[in-house]
């Protein structure tokens, strides 16, 4: 299509669902250039990228560095210059400093220049988002004239809130809505996105392109899943989740406006598969983007370390995963066999490092100070801390990242040892409750994720899933010695953490009042541990850290209604 065509009847728009790297401005620019070149081969007139693509999203306080913002703008100028070749125009996200104010912005590039800038109006400031802290809010925007087509470009939250950004664009003449997004994964989020977009389509009467970022960024996983709804509410395109892809869409202008021809409708992962794949992508990108060559983890023969090992093999390949069994006197032959069988099934390296000598050494060194006291959890924790020290030593020696393997149930109630099993760089199941861990194990034994580097078949021995869970820190110990059964515990925790329910409301669900009060107390007093824990993939609507921020010093406890 010619640049001088002021009333085009056809338009080809490429949707670039790609995986930028935070702060890699040169690398992200190279990705954008490669995507534009690829789209041009399919005759694309315009390439639509995601929110803050040039910088990566969410950059947090990185955008407060003037040099960083200046480098992003320089990259935009270079990309704009590329469009002088009369090829595809570009819509791409970047931070911009204008008149002393910093904006979450989108620029439109064409004909060798920046032809428009649009600033995000509705800045999210909840859950994992904290944009009001660093960005200024833009004014309500008007449409952008791109080669005779009036494009409305609301940015992510602009279509979620009630500020009427999309409605304003429609009223001021927009013919088509293009929405760049950085929307993180959580369970069932894609259905919610569809609902939000359909509301805007109905209210504006305009078709809408929703392009979403892909990739892991610290705790957050951006799952892609970009899509298009026509003005008649028909789904014209559904791109896959968790996979990079560029889709070129065909648009025609009729009496009723622009319409996208029916394109591919991807089959999307559901429920357990979606959670598992999110954990995989989060771990893979954390390891690769931070430059680790491989990972190491304690393989205990328990269900948590087994699912983490499986996720690691699927994400990175068996050759980049090393399991270490660290047995002590309380480690059973069953656990030794289960750990070995798991490593064999996964095909990863497996080593055994007994910890009797270091533990006994600690006990001997401390015996004069511990004289006259009874053995308790202190001695148990020495086992965990010896294991943590050994894993960190292997990390230092060989450059491997230590994975931690504690699930959300344990992290909630503080059943983890600081400087012991909490040692490590990343935890793929940090936001996965124990009951969900079991379900993921059973799912993985029957399925292989689409992007897996692992193999099909039973990779987690059934005995690991069916045996009674135990930390094996003392004779005949089980988790249920001091905790309610996990189905009960997880229900209480979801009510307390995700639901913000009162103790009385939780008791009304059938739980014992004294147990609920105890669990509430454990959740509060474990905050100091969680502040020191490794980052991990966000799966639920409210994870520990970004979403749920509670004070460490805190005497508040809910009052049980009579």
C-alpha cells in the first residue's frame, strides 16, 4: 500500500508477540527490526508491538535513570529511521520524557519519522503494578492518522478502567483500536481479558487488536495470548500462550468499518497445563536472561523437589539440571530410592552428598553453648542449613543457580528454614499450594507441555506422589504432626491470603476456630521469612511479595465473632 493512499480499502497488520529482555535496549531494538523485516515479507503495512517493548516491562525504578530513558529514545529514533524505506510502519511501546514528565508511551513510526506519541492515561497502582510511582498520566488521546486510517491506541490499563479512553477515541473518529499490553499471567486471566475487550468493542462499536507481551520478568510471567475481536464481536485471531509468534492479519474496509479476516485460533492450555507452562517459562527466562548456564537443586525424594526438577528439565533440558541428594540419619531408604528414580526418569545428573559430618561438626561446636538444653527444632534446622550451605558451595564452584523448592503452603505458614532450604535464586512453585503441587505431578506424568524440552511418560515416580509428606528432620516425622491435612490447610490459606476473609467467615466454612486462629498467626509471623525468600513465578491472583505486602512488625489479629 502506498503512503499517499488516503482512503485505503485494505490493510495488513502484523501482531508481534515477542519476548523482550528488561534493560537490553539494543537487543530489543534488534528484535523489533527483525520482526519488522519478517512482517514485511508478508506484505505488512504496520507492525504492532507490546507495551514498553523497547525497555522491557515492567521496568520499575529503572526508568528513573535519565541515561536509560535517553537510550530508549535513541533506539526509537533509529527504528523510526528504518521506516524511511517505505516499508511497514511501527507502533511500539517505550518510556518517554516530555516537558519534565516521564510517560509510559507508545510511538507510531512511519516514513522515517515519529509521526505520533501517545501516553498511557490510566496508570495501574494495585497488585503487581506500581506505575503511579514513576509515570505521569497522559491526557485523553485522540486517534493517529496512519496512511489514511485513524488508529486509536489506548495502552493496557486504559481499556480496563472507567476513564473512558476507548470511548473518547471512538467519539473522536478512531476506526480501529490497537492496544499494546504488558498483562501478566494468572490463572484464568485470558478469559478475563476477553471480557474486558468485548466490553470495549460493544461500547465503541470498533474492532480491537489486543497484543500482549511474552516472557518471564522476575516473578511475573507474560503469557502472550494476543487476540482480535471484530466489531461484530467475532473472534478473528487467537494467538498461542507462552510462545513467541508474529501473526499477519488481513483487514478490509467496508460500509460498516474495518473487519479482520478470520485467522488462526490457537488451542490454549487450560488449568494445570497453563500453570505448569507458566512455571516453566518463568524459570527458563529467569535462568537464561540472568546468564546462568544451569541449575542445581536438592532432590529429597519428596513431591516438591520432584515437581521442581521436572519443571527445570522441561524448561532447560536435562543436561542443564543437577539433582543433589543430601541424606542424614533420618533419610529413609525409600527417599533415597525415590530421589534416584526421579532423576533417572528425568534423565538429569544425580549426586549424593551425605551431610552427617557437617551436621555433627556443627553440633560439636555448639555443644558447650547448648549444654543443659533439650534437643528441639534448632538441631533439626542445622540439617537444613548444612544442606543449604552445600548447595550454595556447589553454586559458587560451578556457576549453577540453586533452585529453592518450597511451595506456597509452606511459605505461608513459615515451614521453611532461613539460610537452609530457602537458599537459592529462584523458586518455580513459590505461588503453588501443596494440593496443587500434587495435581501438577499427576498432570505432568500424563502430558508433555508444548514447549517442553523433556520427554513424555512418567517422570515423577508414583510413590513420591502417594507417600505421606515429611521433611525427615527427626524420626517418624510427618508434615501433619504440626499442620492440618493439606486440603484443609490450603482452603484456609486461600481464604486468608487470596480472599482476605475474616476468621469468622473461614470458621463458617467448617474449619475449627482454634486451628484457623493458629494458621492466621503463623501466616503473620512468617512475613520476615518471606521478605528474605527467593523470587518465584506468580500464578494466583495474590502472590506473596508483589501482590500481598504486609508489615513484618504486626500485632493485628482478627477477632472471632461470637
